[in-house]
């Protein structure tokens, strides 16, 4: 049944590609507004920007047509014309014109870039000068006495901290090691504070904490902000908390154990956690990171790469000559100096290369009038500048406060006596006169005992040390470092006039200039049948910007082209490859633009065609789903495309597709029309057998020297012959290009069909395509599904998979049990089981075994699928009166043969279940196409070159009898004309058949090989399939991670229930739902990645959900639902719900694991498509050489015939003269 075609869509590819050019014009005309209005949404701005990016390739083609002089002149911006254009189009008010003029003016310093203080009128032309002006005039930093500065950690200890690996030490083994060292009278050897002798603990939590602690200390020491007092305190803390029983302290002192940073690695988990939080608090200042991030972001926005110079006489703007070069000029012009040149002087040495200037022009942000006024008035970034200045001033004030506190602590004298006598926990820094001091302490002098004084002294000393070490010294050094880092805020003082002049005003002016220049260079990009050009343009755009919404029309256009190519293809496999590519193209179009109904229509249409070709019902189901999705989408806006159907017609077409798919799903597979895959043979010129025999006869009469010289093909004579006989100038240019051999000296090479990359090795080409144009996804090792091991795979593959007679097997088991005999399995199979005479079960088991063996050989059988098969078998094998523990004792269900005990119904089910995970129809089709087209690109005969004249020297094996193998390298050797054939003794006449076996010359094929676009359509189609496979892998792993996280959280919920059941006292047990609620209330206060998933699990369990719902809701919404249900749901309901969810997860994990492994295998197999990148110029050269040699052979034979005739005539005349005498 023919698929319904929408009216006006067939063959309408030319108009669609021409619409791509219109997108570029619309982008140029869309930037004519001076002010960005508030009513313009962010999405619209992004879409407009995307249009310019997506259509840069079209303008690149047009730019390449300009001559070098026009390209050089393009960079000279006429100042008068530039000002008139801006004032007439963009700067229409008086204020806007004044601001633009101020930005365009250059003072005596000849600089576009300057630094201006936002408080006073000071202007600098150097960042350092501006920074010192701000600090000296507007900050006024506090300068402490040298004696008051905290002592920093010296370099010796800092290097110890930096060079350590910070691994946790196993204290138990360490004690044994120390005892052993003491017995041997050996010392512990430390190198730079670390010893390799200590045993490493396997505690991952301690290891992670120590790693973080080490990073903090390393950063602390590298920034030179670690006080010596902090380090001393850390060592004292380690000495107090490291537990090494039975180890003498004097031995540790001799080894300088507690002077090494490695002593911290002996601490327990809680001690390390305490130190980590303590040190983090002392070594971080959030303000510094935030201010630096803001300053860096605004600084990058102020940088400009392109210089703008001035013409010496006319004051025209001279743009950066690097815009005409290939590649990106990465260096920023952060000085902004203006040079003066003559108009032609700056560009005389420039040879324009590439077309990147077009991308630079179209990358034009919208004009913001407020920003222009800020740059003109010198108030750019004023608000954030003043905010940062306040933070700098605050930091300076803090430093003075910290030093005041430190001096007060160090001079803590008179009141200390009162604090000691009164037993104060911490120092009190109140000021007392002599009378107050005497009144408060006179009585205490006579009552307080010595031991109390000692305790109070120790208490105050400990508190005082903590304050000095942790709070003051650390904060002073951190504050000083913060202050130095915050100096960078002075970069916000920059004023860059080129942000207004160059971007975007110059770009807008040049866009208009380019548009007027390119009016004379319009040309037709594509025709109705020229799919190659259309695919080249769209693929270049998709490769650069394929994930932007504006590329949706490009994907849809490729889908239309591939569907059209599928209709024209003669063989089923090529037709299906094009259809798969069109499905992916339409799917990407609908993904980027969900309201594109025409994309849903095209996808459904291609899926139905695939179902017809392959006879697979699942394609009809997918087609129906896509069509229904298209009906549910709002219709396209009229302005979105000029070739869309009206709403009623498109709805009717989608409904017709739904009815057609439903009808085809009901047709039995036997009635589906299947077309056998057949090789497409190339048409050949047929030659009469009589002519072949006659030429062979005459060839045999030629001498050896003539036969050798026959293989020398004069290149000039070949070109003249082709030019004189049939081919035009364009064709001769293509043939000449194919006859050239580059520096690599090879006829055969591999060319990427997207970029200009050329390789002379298949592997290099394949890796280039993968690295640049596919972007393979590399999952984490822990996320990969586990495959069945080799031992199990061997068990599966070596079995005969015969059905077992279960009734006789039961009798045999009973007899073995009675006789206390066991079943002996060899590699998973036992020959004692009786074979059933059930042909239907036997056939299904044979098919099932083939599927499993194929999966094992491809390494695509996951452990989860095999476990599911065994579990299913254990549930469905019917062995009455046989106890399970007997089967377990023989490992019955650990061997593959247990599957042979299943009945017919169960075998059919598992066969269909496993088939859907272990087969991919695309792989076989693509590989068949790749192999066939790759075989067509192979050539048997070598072609070498003459060393002097570069004539073609054909393969000497042509003078031999018999066949010779393919020359898949295409290497060119150089010889003298006679060298290559000196050792050759011509035999046979097969060269005549070779010369006459000349295929028809296809001019399109010759031009495709010459331009490197041979097999472009099928290459891009297969590339789409490869990219689709790579995207699927990303999607599968994402789903698997989501399922595993859900399963982990469900396991935690099950563990909570088990914990409640373990209480011996029934009255201590709580209902599961209340336990869930209390745990959820604690989790809500935490911020981790699994919180939302756990709340989801609890909500699903309490609501008795049939399957997980991966919803992202607010914590409040989850808790409201959980709190409401926690008072009513009973324990048995929760158990059933968790069991149901666990079963669903197990089935889905089996499904996703199987799909991942199959997809990975498919991806690896599809990489062979890079064979289609092969370009062999001999495919063009050899047929032309054969035509030339046919003519040469006939001429040679005619010449030889004339010589024989002349010789015979001379011999006859001589005989007659002899007879006359």
C-alpha cells in the first residue's frame, strides 16, 4: 500500500535550501534597533542569535567568491560613511549621537582603553597606576608594627606538608611495626617528614577526610597564610589524641614522631573530622572567591581581541588584519594602543585565508543604549565597583581590629590575677583601677588554695592559646592575603571604547556593507536533484550548531533528502539505511523544536516505510505513536515557514498515517512484501565475442618489446585523446585532478565528508571522525553493566540444548536419590537426562541457543539477564515430588541445562523476551551496505609513475596469466620507463579482456571523486545512525543511574523496616510509616544528591505506586504527602508495595543492561562505516585508461598489420623477380 504523500512536499528540496539563505538576510535586518526593548524575551534573543550562527556557512560560501583586493578593502571602514550609517539607522536621538561620538574620539594618548577612578576624575593608562591610586587615596590601609605580626610557618614545615600523600595509617599494624623496630634497635626513617614504613589503612572514610585535610593544609601553606602557632597547636592535638598503647614515649621522641605531619594520619575518624572543620573555618574567606569571580567575569567581558588603527590622512578605521587569517587569534589586545598607517600599508603583506570573518561579523550582540552611555560617561560598572571598594575598605578595617585584639591578648597583665583567683573560664578584658582591683581580690588572697590557682592558670592558658592561635593569628594572615587578592578589583575601572565602536557598531556597518557587496555574487546553491550540495551545507551547520533550536529546519531538510534518496534506492539495505537516517533527522528536528508538526509527520512516514521494507511490526507502532504526538502538538505559526500545510490538511495527513499504521500492524508477516537484498551491478560496455577473439589473436603476434611499451601511458596523450573525443572543459579539469598525485604518493586516501581532513590510513580517518564528529560517551567504570564471565559463556556455547522429558527426569531423580547417586555435570551439562521427542520445543531451544551463543560471542549478555532467566526457570520448571534441596545439592539451577526442562509456553516466552534485547536490525543493514560499497572501491591494478616524464606505468602483472589480489594501499612507485618491465616475460592474452572490460563512464561519479564527495549521501546517512547510537548510550546510562539510585534508596527503606522488626520487645517497635516520616524529616534538613530520590521512594511506597515516579517536587510537597499517609498505611501494605517496586526495578535493570551492551556492540561494529570515506582516483583513471588503450591497441594492431602486409608484398615481389630471371 502506498504511503500518502502531502501535497507540495515531493521534490521541494530546492526551495527549502534557498530558505536557509533568507535566514541570513533576516539576521542582518533584525539588528536595526538601537535599544533592546523590555518586551523582547530572552528566548527570542537567543533564537535570533542562533539564526546568525546557524547560517554563517551560507555566507562563507559567498565570501569565498570575493577576490583578495575586495577582501582587503573590506577592512577599511570609511569614517564619514560609518558615522552617517550609525546616525541614520541606530543613533537617532541627540544624546545617542553624542555618546557614540565620545566613544569614537581618541585623546592625545592614542588609546582605546583606559582606567578611570569612579570617585575622582583621575584617569590612568596602566592598571598598576590605577590600583595604587585607589589604595593610597581611597582605602588608607593600616600598617602594623613589625613586632606585632604573627609568625608564619617556615618553608621546611611547608614543604613537609606539600610533599606528603596524606594516607591513613593502620594503628594496630603500626604498633606491631614499632615493637619490631624496638626489638631490632632500629629507628623509623623519615624523609622530608614522611616515612614509607607505616602500614596504610583501608578505611575509605578516613582516607577521603585526610585527602581533603591535606588539600586544605597545602593551600594554606602555598598561600603563605599558615601561622606557626596553628601548626604547633595541630602537633599538640595529635600528641594528645593519637593512641599508640604499649609504645614507649621516649622512642617516639627520639624518632621525632610528633614533629612530622604524618602523625596526623594516625588520628581516628572523629578527630580528623574535627580538625578538618576547624582548619577550614580558619583558611577560607567567601568574599574573596565571590569578588574574584565577579571581577574575572566582568574583566573578560571588557577584553577585546581585535585592534582598530587609524588611517594617517583620512582618519578611516583600519580593522585588525588578523581577521583575514585562518584560525583564532587568541591574544587579547589589553593595551588598546592605536597605530597610524596608510590605508594600503597595513594590508599589503596579508594573503586572505579562510572565511572566519563572516562568523565574527554575525556574532553581534544587540545594542544597549544604556551601556553606550555608561562607556561614554565613564560610569561603566560603577555599582559593582563601589560595592567591591566597600569590601576592600572593610578588609582593611578588620586588619586593624585583629591587631588591636592581638596586642590586648599579649599584654593581658593586671586583670589576670583577678581572673585566676576567681576561677574565670576565659579572660576578661575589662579595665580596673587600683581600688577596684584591691576590693575584688583582697579577700581571695587568703582563701584560694595553690591547687585551685594551678587549675585556674591551666584553664586560662588553654583558653588564651586557643584564641591567639586559632582566632587571631590565622585571621590576621588570612585577612592580609584577602586584602592582596582584592586589589584586583581595580580592573573594574577599565573603560574600553572598542566595546561600543567595534562591537557592535562596526559589525552592523560591515554586515550592511557585506550584503551590498554580495549582491553581485549570488548563485544557485542547489537544485531539485543536487542533494550533495544541500547535505554538505546542512551537515556543516549541524556539526557546528546542531543542538540549537534554529538548526531544527536543517535536520528536517536532511530528513526530507534522506527520505527522497530512500525512494530512489534500488536495494533494500541502502533504502533502509536512508530511512533510518531520515528517522533520526526528523527526531532531532522535533526534539529541538517540539512544535514542528511536519517533523513528526516525516518521522511517522519513514517508520511506516521501514516497516514495509523489513516486515517488523514495532516500526508501525512507533509510527502510530509519532503521528499521535504530532496531532497533540499545537500547529505551526504561519510565519515559521512559507512551505507549511494548513492546519486541516496536516491533521488529515497525520490521521491517515495513524490509520495506515494500524492497518499494517494487523497484517500477518506472511503477507508483507519483502524485497531480497541484491547487489547492484554496474553497467558495462558489452563487446562482441568475435572482436575479442580477433584482438587476442593479433595481440599474440606482437613482439615482447611492443607488449611492454603498451603499458606505458603518456599522460599528455591521454588528456588530448579525452579532450578531442567527448569531454568538455569541466570534465577535463576533474580528470586532471584525479590524475594528480600529491606528496604522499598515493592514489587511495580517506577524506572526511564534513571537514577538509584527509588521511592516508583507514584507522587515522576513523579516529578523526570519532573525535571530531561523533563525540563518544565514556561512562564511569562503576556504571557499566556486568557481563557474564568466560566460564559461563563457555557453558552456554558448548551445550547441545536438547529438550528434556520432565516426567522421565522425575523418575530418574527419584531413583538417584534412592540409590544416593548424584548427577555429574561436565561444563554445565549432564548426559544422563532423558531427551524429549518434542520437535516444537527442540526448534525453539535451537533458536534460543543461537541467540544466547551469539550474545556470548559478541560479549553482550549481561549478568542481570542471565540471573533473570535462571530465576524465571526456577519459578516455572515443574518437577513434582522433587524437593528443592536435592536440586540445590546438585547445583541444578546453576547450569544452563535447567532451561531445557521448561515447557513449550515458557520457552516461547523467554525466546521472544531475549530476542528483543540481543538483536539490532540496523547493524546488519549498515554493514552490508558498507561492505558492498567498500568492495566497489577496491582496485586490483597498481599504477606507478615514470621518474622523468611522469607517464603512467600500468601494473606489470597485467602481462601475466591468472588473477592478482587487490591493491588496497594505492601507493605510487617511481621508475624509469623500462625498469619496471625489464624482468617481465609477457604470457597469455588476458590483458585484452581487461582492456575491453571497460565500465561506462559516469560524469557525475568522476566529479564526485575529484571533489572528494564520493558516497557522501550514504556516508552522512550512516554517520547519523552512528551519532544516534552514541546518543542512545548516553540516554541508557542516564536511565540506569536513575534506576540504581532509586533501587539504593528503596534498599535503605527496606533496611529501616528490617531494623524495626528486629526489636525483641513488641512495644518498642514502631509502624514502618512513622519511621519513614521521622527519617524523612531529618533528611529534609540535609543537602545531598539522594535526598529527593529517598523522599520519592517513601512517597511511592506509601501511595502503593505500581512503578517508580521520578518526579522533582519541593520538599514541602513530599513531606505533606508523607505526613498525611504515615498515620494510616499499615506495615503489610508497605511490604507489598516495596516488593512490587523491587520487582519492577529488577525487570527494568535487566532491560537497560541488555540495551546498553547491545548498543555498545552496535556502536563498535558501526565504526566500520569509515570505509566509505575511501577515495581511490584509480576508479576514475583506470576506465579512462582502458578507453585510451582500446584505441591504442587497435592502432598498434593496425600498424602491425600494415608492417606484415608490406613485408609480404616485398617478399612476393622478390619471388616474382627471381622467377623472371
